[in-house]
């Protein structure tokens, strides 16, 4: 497993989460040493190896393509986890650490971010899983990693269902984005306004609305159609984002219900609520 992405996007959190799952993780390895590490891991019987590779290796990073080709020829299964965040989030995180970016040099912080995005663009395009950490915390990221890499599910697809609010922006790492703002908003019912879609009262109200059942049934059918194709294309993790205005009532209730239906189909699924608790 290759863990990579932008500085400040959560590589260290992802690496720690994978260590907690029983992976042997090496941080900041020069790409040219990757074949040696793989040989060492094989000799020691290490079956789950994670390596953090990023632009800290500077010019050595350019060797990554040829190294991947060499390992692929050896029959090694390589999967890439790519972490990113928007510029504002990266700037805020880097300013809190008071450390310059690896490629910043004498330039501005934004110069370093731009250079990193350019250098990593090819790797991002080939990543098996891209996670945008702009609007999630370290605990939510750890949960995403645990869901994606916590067990061997063979050819089974794993699904992350995420509720969100459109007013807080689209989740950029979603494979499928759905809009449930066609349902009546519990926000306008005084007794339901302070509650969330996790409560029985709000959930019952949302799921009883015209169109809610039909939406969920059709979404189940859509997933059933798409899942075999994803597996044929080698995609094992899918993120389904369900949004309403603020991410508090409708999207939360519908995400929980869709997750329940997927579990009933024996699909490995985790449900998270990106914007729950935000004003």
C-alpha cells in the first residue's frame, strides 16, 4: 500500500491508522529503496506493507514510475491511497505547524502547494482511493482508512456513505453525489429543528415523505448495477455522498437508511456525517 498526497492532507494520520490495523508502515522512503524493502518484508513474512511516499524525496520522486513497473513485473499487488485537501485547508494546517512545505523554497506557501500538486498529478490520477480531507477531522479520516483497509474482503466492494450539506460544498472525493433536497425539510418543523437525522423522530418523518422510499429503492438498484462493473475495473472502494441543504436532517436520515439496506445485502459499509454539528 502506497500512502501519498499533499503535505498537510493527513498522510501521518492515515499511516498511524494503518499501523493500528496491523500493517507494517514505513514513512518517507526514497522510491529507489522500495524494491529492497519489499524483499526484506517478504523475507520476514510481512504480508501487509504500507509505505508513505511523497515529495519530501525531491528529485528521487521521479523514479517512482520505473520502480512501480519493476514491482508490477514481479507480480506485486500495489494499491495507492491519495490524500488531498483544498488550498485554504492546507495553508491553515501548515501555518499551525509553522513549517514550510518541502517544495516551497524561498517562495510563498501557495507556491509550494502548486508545485506539489503538479508533481503528484500523475500519481493522483492512478490512485485507487482518493480522500479529500478538507472537511473531515483526524478521527473521521482514521475511520475511512479502517473501513477501506481493515480487512480482506476479496472481490467484495466496500462502500462509504457520507451525508453532507450543499451549503458547505461538495465532497470532492465522492464517486456518486445524490441530492435529497426534493424532500420536505424538517428544519421548518419547530419540534424537529433541534434534532438530527439520527433521531427516530426526524428519521421517521423523512422516510415517510413521498418519494423517499422510491429514491432509496432506485438507489439500491443503481448500486446493484454499478458494483459488478466497479469490481471488474479493479475498484474496491466507493464513496456515495447524499446531500441536503445543511447536512443535518434529510441527508443524515437517508444516509443511515441506505447504509442499513446495504448491510442487509451483506455489503461492507460505513456511514459518516461530514457536516453534522456544524452551524
